[in-house]
C-alpha cells in the first residue's frame, strides 16, 4: 500500500558463548562486584587471624593487590598504552600519571629510608629494596621487555588487570611469560658470568645523600613531565557527566589521583611487606615447574643473592606476591564490571600469537632484569636505584624500535 512504510526490522542480537558487560544488568554487575570485594575482605580477615606475622603480611598483600588492581583498572595505568598515547595521539595523561606515581613513591620511600637507615653512606643497602645490578645485561633485558610489550599490547602488570577485563590476549601473554621465564633460567648462567657478575648495584642516596637524591629525582621527573606536556596536543573538552558515582566508578580517573594512589600503595607495601612487583609469583611457578621437569641447571649463579623480584622453588600454594597478584586480578575484574569495561571476547589467531610471543619476550626480560616495569622501574626508581632509570631508558627504546619496525613491515605485508 502506498503511504504505509513497512515496519523496521531489528538487527539480530549478537550470539556467542562469551558474556559481555552489556548482557548483564547494572544491578547484577554491582552485585557480582560486591560479592568479589566481600570475598576478598573475608579472605583477608581469615589470613589475618593466622598466628604470627606471616598471616598479617599475607592479609595486607591481598588487600594491597586489590587496591592496586582497582587503581590500574580505573586509571588505565599501563606503561605501554600511556607511552603510546603520548607518542601517537599527543595524550599526556597516562605518562603524567606514571611520573606522579614515581614522584609520590620516591617521597614515601625517602621517609621510610630516613627511619630505617638514617645514614645512607654507611655501605649498607636499605632492607629488601629493589636495587639491582647495573650493566649490559639489564639494558638488553629491558630492551627485550619493551619489544615484548609492544608485541603483546601491554606490560605484564596491565595484562594482569586486563585479565579482569576479559582481554582475549592477556591469558596467552601470561602463559608466554611463564615460558619466557624458563628460557631466562636456561640462559641465566652464561649471561651472568659474561655480563653481570662484575657489575655493581648502584644506590644513588649512598653517593648523593637523601636530600640531593630526592631533589634531583623530583627535578628529573618534573623535566620529563614538562617534555610530555610539550608533546601533548590540546585535549578535546569532554562533556562532564553529572554525579560523583559516575566519576568514581565509570570515568577514567585523573592522572594525579591515579599516580598518587600508586605511589601511596607502593610506599605502604614496602613498609609492610615488600616492594611492589608482579613477576615473582609467575617466575616462581616457572622455576618450580622447570625444576621438577629437570630442565634447570643445578646452580643458578648468584641469582638468589641479587635484589629484585625474587623467584624460588615453590613449597606453598600462594606466596605473598601470589596473593598480591590474586587480589589485583579479582579486584580489577570487579572494577571492570561496575564501569562496564568487562568485555570478554574469543581470541583470534593473531591475538594468540602476539600474546605468546610478546609474553615470552617479557618473561625472558623480566627474569634477566630481575623484574618488570613495576618491580624494576617503579620500585627501583622509588628506592633510588640506578637500575630503575636504566630499565626505564631501554624499555622505552625497545617500544619505540618495535613500533618503528612494525610500521615498516605493514606496507610489505599489505596485499598489493
């Protein structure tokens, strides 16, 4: 009939085996998140009831991991993504968040050092601080780690919080990291004897004193922040959403808040348990499995005497670092549910390959450098370790080199 429009046909709803955030109602998402947070609180309380200091440390590690996971997810605190945001899009927010985290943690560590080790010139290193050896092995490991970050799409800490977001790549990146750690153990002895055994562990306060070190560190971080701002493009003004709840639970947190919270968590973790790090549990699982399979050499020269994210043959199900990582993943999942960023998807072949290859490179780099962007870079710079700055320099070079190579290869791989 003329003048009568046929009814519009609705597009069929997407069908798939995986659950998306949009398929769950807001009350249901909030309910699941509350169950997760409640479970973490109950577990932390139970651990805290264990007699002695071990239970208290484990309880704090679980809660600190949960807090870290929330901040990572809500602040989108990913070293690779933040660097690429600046270099590709002129968005300096993420880099500024990292620099604020480094500054806040450095101030916190300086306060702890002043109480624990008032005289930095006495020839002693601060207890458990990540002050690693500085040499060509560290530079090589950091560069390889940066290439792995670029290949997989995230650093290891970001892959852990993106497990909570349902990332299709992150599970394979973590599996690849386990394999990379095994490769790192297999190559450790020749690299250690050739490149590491003679290299010093440089703690800057021992050479500069606390005041000069602190002022110099903050000045360098301020200069880097100024450089980031000079590269930044004018931000497109966003339409503010009414309501505090939306700003807290949905929108990305401002860089100053995210950075300050990371610095605070890092300081409290050092004070109560150990410096921040996310690879000790992954490396320990890899070392335990490889040792049981008889793949490792009888002795890993010097490894257990160096500072960093220590790996051991596991005798318990979860270490303090394992509880930290468990809390990180669980809390980031709950935060992603509430913010609507839990978006699982079936992995493609390319995502699987990128995850495995990039994860393996990061695992080898983290094992050889004794940590990753959290354990060596973040905790190392907080502690005044020169190794943290060397890692920062070469991991950035690795990312830039990998991205440049990727741009060169795309036209070759494109169909003619």
